[in-house]
C-alpha cells in the first residue's frame, strides 16, 4: 500500500525532513492517519518537489499548484506519475489518496486501486474526518 499526502502552505522556517517541514493541522493529521495504515511507502505530493520522500531534507518554499496554469499542472502531474511508476507498482498497489483536487486532478484516474477517504470534503471536514479515522484505527 502507498499513501500520497499533499504538501501544505504552512511550513517551518528552516530546512527539515519533509515529513516535519509541513506544519498545518491538515498535514499533521494526514501524516498521523497514514502511519496507522502501515503502508509500504508514504510520499508527499509537493508543488515544488513533486513526489517527495518524507525523509528528504528540504528547504521551506513558497510554491503552490493553485498558482500554476493548466499546462503547468498537467506537466507537474506527468512527472509525478513517472516518479510513481518508478517507485511503485501502479497496476497492483493500493493507493490511499490524502490530497485535494489540485493535486489529484490529472493523476487520480491513472491510479487503478485507490481509496479516497477525504474526497469532496472541505478542509474543516477533512480535519474532522482524519481525527475520526485515526481514532478508529488507534
């Protein structure tokens, strides 16, 4: 199983492993929930770094998919898919998607076996749902 978590705007003000860099409540809860799933791999979908290893030390940055035009988002997505194919078995691996529409817009349909427990929820509802899911698995 692979879990994909979207990055967050709120970050530490210094370099850190990616899993520690993102400081938003939504990211922290997504990370906590992802760990309860005991996945083979967790990746962070980063607007700047694309498919990001959680242990990789990165500098804070100010880049978002929301500021990219459609073509840039398609190119970003194509690179993410290429990296996913290199690191996973996309035809057989189950993938839990903990990311919003901008991150999944052009990659979600390419993932065969997926679970989207937060699909269609606002940020507030995502946070509530992650708390419920984490508690249920804890």
